[in-house]
């Protein structure tokens, strides 16, 4: 049990499954960031769990800025969320590179999580 976070490459062919681009296990600060993006974009769910956020250049630019300025929103979501660790920061930089490459290649990306 706990927070599992994914970014998927959406396959335009509905007969083909989407492919996982990236996975985090218990990076609650990223979860809070994506939750904020979800609500900023009109999300209406009462709980940010299994909801989707389109990952586009705007999201990546905002995430990169938050990473560079150490302003990723803190999230102490409790037992199921754990705590963000140094390794999560390293992984998020790797994700940013992969996501930018995927977008440059014309791919569509979504973020989702489950806890």
C-alpha cells in the first residue's frame, strides 16, 4: 500500500495500450505539485486519487522551475504517502529529460497516481 505515481505515453490508437514512461514510489511533493496542476486546470474531484493530469510543456516548465528554485510544494500526506527523498529529486530530473524528449517526438503524456 502507498502512493504509486505514473506518467504514461498515450497511444492514439485505442486498440493499443498506453506505455509507461516513468514511475515513482512515494514522492509526495511531486504528488502535491500535480494535484495543484489538476485543480488549476479545472479538476473537480474531491480527492486527487487516480485522476489524470496532461503533462505538457507548461507542466514541465513549472516543474523544472520548482525543482531549480527548491519550491516544490511540501506534502506530508501521512503514512501512505511517505516522504520525498533525495533520490526522488534525482529521478525527477531524469523524468524531465525523458518527458521533454517524448513531447518533442509528438507524444502525449498523462500523469496519474493511486494510493
